[in-house]
């Protein structure tokens, strides 16, 4: 790769596909937005919205109100291990960004991502786009990971571009969450009237109703 503009994961294409809507409902089969965010926000997620209908998406809700079904990550592939076999691989990996680590798992049902992980050296800079997976422990806590659809090696320019996008996206969510925390009885409609997107407004209200106020929003 020669730069971020040539990255097939860049926001000009993948991000826009998630905006296909049918009223307030996601079209069945429409690809969800691939969110850009740092690992610290992603790993801090405690809430999950399970699909109520078959073929409808489930979401992890981050502390800042992002409803995440798909995510685009980037960083340094610091660790990779095949815990399966050559015939049925199960790759477990760590991808380090400026805020911590993303945990990535790919098996035989992700053949393109598994093949890429098999061939990539460690360490190297990578980008990956995929769906969010959750694991619930016996104590009730939840951890999150990424099940990649695609993984590819990137250059420094691409990585810097992803960091910039993630930072801008995080800053917007911080401002919107702070606005909601400072407004008594915030609703989806009142947040949308302030310019917050419907999906983010719904996520923010869900966090405020089901979790404690984020420290970063105070």
C-alpha cells in the first residue's frame, strides 16, 4: 500500500454502506457501519443489544454510546497464534493501537482473514474490518473481540489516517455524551434536535438508562 487514500477500508466506501436505512430500521442485508474507535473505548463496553428478530443485527454499546456491530481497527500486530490446525485454523491475535489492544479471532469461517493472518509477519502494521463478538463470564462481566472479515498490512500513512479518523470520531462522541449528561431527561428526539445522528442518539440514551455516567463525559 502507498497510503491511506488507497486503503479499501477507508471511510469513503465501507463507512457509507452502513447508512442504508428503512425508516428507523436497518434494512435486512444492509451492511452495518464499520466504526472507527480506539481500543480503550471498545474494550470498556459493558452493554449489549441483542437482535429481536432473525437476520437483524446485534450491537455492543460503548461507554460513549456507539452502537457497534462492525468495527474497523488498525495498529501493530504484536502477537498471533494458531490454536487450531492447518486444516481448521483458529487465529488469536493482538493488535495494538495508541490506547491499548484489540483482541482478534479468526477461524475457518473467516477464510480470507485467516489466510491473511497466516501469511503476515509479527510485528507489522495492519488494518482489519469485522464484526464484534462478546464473551460473558460467570461473574456477569463482558469482554469484546473482533471477528475479522478482512485483514491487510498497511503502511505508516494509512495508520496515521486511521488514528486521525478514530480521534475525530471519539471527540464527536465525547461532545455528544457530555451534552446529553448536562441536559436533564435527554431523549433520542432531543439529542437529534441538537444535531446528533439517530444511531448515536439512541446509543447515548441506552447508556444513560442502563449504565453509570461515563467519567470522561463529566
